């Protein structure tokens, strides 16, 4: 593999990381909205594949973010 090919793959990887980060934030917002809409946590877990503990952490992190001044 030459340097140019390696740079191309590395660039594609960085772009994928950026997309994954954006999607992770969108999913977290959707989980918080589902929780606010009183969707049962069991249903959120089934839809996302996350554990109940992961869902709780995401919901609680949203509560913390909203309570912190300067966050939007």
C-alpha cells in the first residue's frame, strides 16, 4: 500500500468517525425524547439494542446537560 492509498483510507475512517458521532448524538436525543414521551424503557432497549443501564445513563446525561448553564 502506498502513502496516497493509506491517506485515502485514513480520511474515509475520520469521516466515518464524524458521521458515527453525529448519529450517536441523534440517537441519544431520540432516546431522551422517547423517555420524555413515556415510551417504556423496555421498548427503548429493544429498539436500540442498549441495556437499561445504558438508556438510564443517556437520559440522565441529558438531564445534566439541560441543567448546566451555557448548554443548548
